[in-house]
């Protein structure tokens, strides 16, 4: 699963909702009124009257083609709120996730390949990954029983939860959001952003924005030092103002925690979302190349991809009754 990409997930998919929490703007509709973009990127209705939706961010670049930190903060604010609203909807879906992990040697040659396929389900509000295939073959009886045991333990844990347990979890989430806010501010303050133009992503127009670490003296803030080791490109869907695609690359070694982990230069991830049923954006595809060392001992040099498919709306009346089966109560 995506645990090896924790840092990337933290940077992109946690930072955006955290900024929305901080600014607490009014939600931007995922279906804005039919509008045409004005030269500065704001929206007006096709009839010439102001659109009822909040104005789009002003993406007019300066003479060098760069966007100011203020422009990026405003753009991120809008995209963050949309991302956060969309994420809540995503958790109402079950789906199949196929993970391919390749261990490679120093020359980039594949040493081993591991394929795992999971059914991602929802148990008491928690997303749970249940393995259903290994190397594209169904699990044998012993492996299937272990997965069922894991699911049962999760269900029993939630059934036994107390108010104190839930409060601890809420406090943990609050701390995570606060830490994420620091990274959001660090990205805006340590990078220069440039509006490259527009491209089609799955047939939809998207703004393309490049982010490069800003040259300068050694940064003192630990969050800024970390994010300054990465550069990236964002594709933001024009109509819905959602993050359609992101490409991140480590351009120098980045340390996480106190000698906890080091992410090496060349580590890279590309993540794509897709529009579904004209109402929600869902994960589509992710590729990654990870070169890292954890706790100075265990090294990771892997390449892989995750493919997401077979999305289904999970109803609150659903019951988990067995491997690969989710029955709905009548």
C-alpha cells in the first residue's frame, strides 16, 4: 500500500485540506455556474453577469511568468477547500487497488516483483485494506483466513471504543492538521511558482503550474528545509478547481525526523485523479520511484504503481459478510 509514500502524501494530500481548515473559507461549488475565464483567471457568467460562485484566483503572472506567494496562497486556498470537500465524498466509496512493487538494484535492474490487490472497504468510518489477490491469483485458504481475522479485529476494536478513545483520536487528527499547516506555509515561502500554461488531462483543460525551490541562504525552519528538497508540477482542473494530477521529485537528500529517514535525490511520484459521474474526483493511477533509508539501517530502492478501479458507493446499511462480499440490508 502507500505507506512508503507517506512523505509525499503528507506534502500534497494533507497540506491542501489543512490550509482549508486554517482559512475556513465558504465552500467553492464543485459545479460552478457555466462561466468563462477572464484574462486574470477570474470567472464571469457567459451572459456577462458576475458568476454566483466565488471568483477564481487571479493567475496573471509577472513579467518573468512567475506567480506571487499571495497568488499561490489564494489558489491553494480554493483548491484546498475543494480537495477537502471531495475527500469527504471519496471515503463513501469502496474500490479495488492493485499495487505493484519492484525492488531494483543500483543499476536500475529489477530484482523482485510483488503484486498485491486489495479491496478497500469502510468499517465504522475507517478505511481498511483487505487483500484479495497475491501476484494476480486468489489467496489460498490460510491467507484468506488471516485477512478475515484482521477485519474482525478491526470491527471488534471499533465496537469496544469509548468516548475517551474517540477523543484521543480527534486530538491526534488535530495535531496532524496543525503540523500540515506548517508544511503548507513552508511550500509557499520556499518555492517560486510559474504558470506554464494549460494542458488537457483526460480531455479536460487544466492549468499547469511548476514549483521550484527558491535559491538563497540555508533555511532555518525545518519544514522549509524539508520541502525545499522537492520540486513539482501541478495540474489544476479549470472547471472544478480540483487537483487533477501532481508530479513530485526530490532534487536533493531530504531528512525526515531525527535520523529517522532520508529520502534521496531522484525519488519521484506521479499521482492522477479522474472525474466520475460528473460529481466527484477519485484516485486513478500513481507511479513512484523511491530511494530512501530508514533509521540508518533499512534501505528502500523500489519502483511501482498503484491502479484504482471498480468504485462503488458504500451505503451505511452495508454489512461485511465475507471475503470480497459486501451485502446491503433492505
